[in-house]
């Protein structure tokens, strides 16, 4: 389970701003709480937990036997999850924890998300929105692009990263012409807590630690609600 994957329900957003932030934040938090409760309950079902352990026992040695390829595939899939709204690297996180441990897994996940976010920025900046045509995410990007005035500074870009689904800010900042160094730094800072939280969630699954799973999920959801409220306030601020 990834923290972003559990919370990313961009389909709940509408075309009007700033209501998309409020609607999405509430839906994401409710969805996250539901998923966390379900996962915690399943941890106590022996057949389910046994199947998870069997999968991890088989996958771990395979990855350790091919360390370079394993790292490359994990980083690549993590990068894709930051570019494509319908794709997630969630299922790989527990496997990565068993193979490399929590610290290395968090670092690789963070690196993959940073690469993917930077790629989304490049697509938005250089080629427009070829990956967004016909998708609801295009409507979301257009909403924020029309609402934001000028080029957002570091603080607002960081807030966008924390409050919106991961595939949105890269395209948006590329389209708005935000300097790459500003976006890349905000992306790196914003993805750190998500990577750490995701690995803690995965560790809770692997170690059958329901309190850890629930605690991290609810704390992460509360933090994203706060970020959404701050972004909503910024979006409602009168233009000068």
C-alpha cells in the first residue's frame, strides 16, 4: 500500500475551483481511513496474512538474486506511478521492504517518485499534455492553471505537491512555466514524508502491526487534509 495510492481519488474533483480541493481532501481522507481499517482487519485473518507471507517469501529471494535489475524495476515502476493516474506501485512496497529493508525502500521509492514527477513536469513544459487527453485529470489541471496567477513560488508549489494527487502538480507546473529548480526542490521535499509514510504502511503489513498501519494512515490523511485546507485558502484569496 502507498500513501498516495490510498488517497489519490482525483476523479472526485470537479471543474470549479477551489471546491476541488475540499471535495478531494474529504474523499481522500474517508477513502484512506476505509482502506486502512480494511487492511488492519485483514491482517488478523490467518489465510490472508499467510498468502501475503507466502508471496513475500517467494519474491524476496528473486529480487536479492538480481539486485541491479530489482532496483531498476522498482524505481521505474515508482516513477510511472507519479506520471500515470491509473498506475500504482503499491503492491511492490512490502516486497521491497523484505528485500532491502525500510530505509533503502523509502530512498528508492522517493527517487522513483522524484524522477516521475520531473518527467511529468517535462511533458507539461515541452509537449503540452499528451498523456492527459481525454482524462479527468486534464480538467483538474486546467482548473488550477486558470486559477493560479503567474508562476507559483516555492511555497505554493510545495503546497500543490502535498495537497493534490501526485500526477497533477508536475504537469501543472510544467504548463505554468515554473522554474525547474523550484519545482524539483519542492518535489523532493514533498515526497519525503510520503515515501516514509508509505514504507511505514508497508512495514505494518509485513509485520502484522495493525496499530502502526492505522496510526500512519490516519496521521497522513490528517496532514493531507491540512494541506488541502491551506491550498483552498490560497485559491480563494483575491487576486491583486
